[in-house]
């Protein structure tokens, strides 16, 4: 269960880029305006019910990923409050936290630790991970020798194996071949049946319509529509048509 | 569904937002990150573990030639190579830990911007992994002690304390520096220079008694003074451990560690925005 109340997030876009202490001192002495404000999210309120698949859609730059990063506790909102009930596994990009110098096997445990999952539990899930990813033969190969597709398969199945209460997915299924995408979709539906809440972010309206029950349409950081997926999709298509 | 994982995310304010429960939840991660660094370091290098010995060993040779041979540096009545190596051993651990942990946050930018986990563990794991190098480099010291026939006395029992405090101090400095580095990237370039200067203001290769009486207090305020001194005294047993100076070191190390945690915890919410 996730409840967001009036969430706003501002990014400061430096008028002149300052990355060093030296530059900071100079511009402090010179004074004047240091950055432009950009509100990536404005007063966003929503709720995701336990056990549902919730879609967030909108054009590029509408704040979808920013919102997902706030839910995942990677960035902090400037205003508002978010209540998250359950352990989250974010998949904002596949293979994050993987280290190319380690073997596939070592990376599975590393990822588990990054997600706060005990090693013992990852050991139980170990066979499943490699079976699903169809990579059993390569378990002792270093990740740097993996193809990007193999990497994505391993990452997805490892993430699923951490058994989160809430799974955050950001356009990740654009990788891998059709066969694997279909398999991922089936797996997402399966874990959802077992009680995992899923937040799915995509600019692909078809993907959202196929997968989600409820959805939210964001544009320029504001909620345009929220509710049953069909209504939201219609609002989206109408706004695109204008 | 349990309430065990309830998380409330809002604009963070307040000085003490340290979540002990979360730390325990993720405790395996600290060892995992440290293990990962050790694996990567030793897998990729031809020389492997011997690198850990070579750095302090060759530094010792150079200093022995310059200071022991040419400048006739006093060394508390013990052979100069043994004197300088027993200092350099701990100093190398400290300097490498501070240098690497200072850069660690920026170096791990790719996953800081993608997943959440206690950021504190990034610099901590660097300092933890460094202990392996310290252990390996210790072999040389043991060999040198055999060669010069030095037998440690009872004070050796405080060695774990000295190493632990050095770990605390290096971690504390790592918290401060890694968090500052995220905001000001030029710190990365100043850091190695600063650390090498720091070595000459610490009695690593010279005895503290060489410094004039009126500056002794300044030397004591450097937390590495008491640690290097106690490290040498407890290993070689050539003089009693100076507990007063060691106590000052412990107090300052603890202060840097605690303030470092508070500073990092209060700035980490911006990391993903800046990195």
C-alpha cells in the first residue's frame, strides 16, 4: 500500500554550473542568482492499493521516473508526504548494483544484500533465479562476459527473487527479446497473484492498458487523470490528439 | 501484510535521523560490500595480495635510507627500519582508507542514483576491506621482529583496540569526506595531497619526542599521534603505552565518527540529486 499526499519535487538547475568548491566560493563572492527552479512534480496525490497493479504513464519529462525514485526513497520530496507499507524492490534500470568483475553467482547474492535480503533466503531462491533466467550454464562466468540480454534476464529474475511486497518497474521490459518480455509479463502477473503490489511506469499506453487495473496520467509534473485504466487511457489519448 | 516495513517519506528535517533498525536490517550488506572490494582488488591484479605489503615496505626502505641512514633520525632505541615500518603499517591502512572512502560515494554514483540502501555502508565497507591489507602487511612486521629479535610483551593485548579506533577514525573521516565530495568534486584532487602532508605532521617516521615541548599539545590533538605511538609501543614493547595520549586519540576519533555519521545522514538525501 502506498499513499502519496501532495508530493512536490523541485530540481535546481544551476544557471552556471558549479561543481567545485572553488567555483562555489567565486559565485558566493559574486552573489546573485545561482539556479533556476524546476518543479518536476507539483502537488501529486495518489494511492496504490495493496495487491494491485498500478500504472503511471505520461509523455517524456512528465515526472514519472521522479515519482518512482521518491517512492523508492532514492530522492527526497520537497513537499508532501508518502506512506509506504511493505518492502520495496525497485527496478529502475536492470542490473543496478551488479559488478562486472564478479560472477553471476556472486552478483545474485550481492544484489540480495543491496535489497536487504538475507543470504540464507537468497540461497533458497538461487536455483529458481537461474532457472528462470535460463543461465544455469553460466553461473560461474564473470558478468563482463555476459551479453546485455543475459544481463537483463539475470537482473530481472534476481529482482523478482527478492520477494518484495511492492515491486517498482520503470520501462525495463524494453530490453530482451519478445520471448523473454512475454515471460516477464507472465511472471509479473504471477507475483501479483501471490500478493505483490506492482507500480509500473511506462510511456507506452498499450503496456499500461494490458497490465494495469488502475493508472495515473502525469503531465508536466501534475496529475491529469487517475482511476480505472480505461478512463485514464482515454484521457491520455484525447490529450495527445489535441 | 505486516507493519514491519512501514516507511514514511517526507522532506527530511532534524539533526538525528539515524535509523538503527534499518542498520540492523542491512547489516549483511556491510560485509558484502567489503568482501566485494577485496575480491575485486585481488582478482584483477597479477601481484594480488603482495601489493598490500609492497607499499609500506618500499616506503620503509626509502625512509630508512634517507632518515635512518643520512639524517640519523632518533628512533627510541630500536632499529630504524623496524621503527618506521611499525608506524607505516598503521599509517598506510589509515591513509588508504581515508583516501579511498573519501572517493567512494562519487565512485559508486551508478547505484546511489538507482537503489536505496544505507549510504553509510559505502565508506564503512572501504575501511573494513582495508583491514585485510593491514593484516597482510603485518606479516612483514612479524618477519622483521623475528630478524631483530623483538618479543612483544603483555601490552600487545591493546593492539585490537588500537586498530579498531583507527578504523573508527578512518570511517569518520570517510563519512565527512565522501559526503563533501558529492557536492564539491575538487576535494577529490586535494585529498591525496592533504593525506601525504598529514603524514609528516604525524609521528610516523620520527618519534614524538623530536617535536619541541611547546608544540606537544598540537601533536596530541592529531588523533593519529596517539594511535601510531600506541601501535608501536604495544607491538615492540620497547616503552610503555602512553595511555593519556591514546585516550585523547580515542575521544577525538569518536567525535569525528559521530559527527561524520550525523553529517552524512543529513546530506545523503541530496546525493541522488547531485551525483
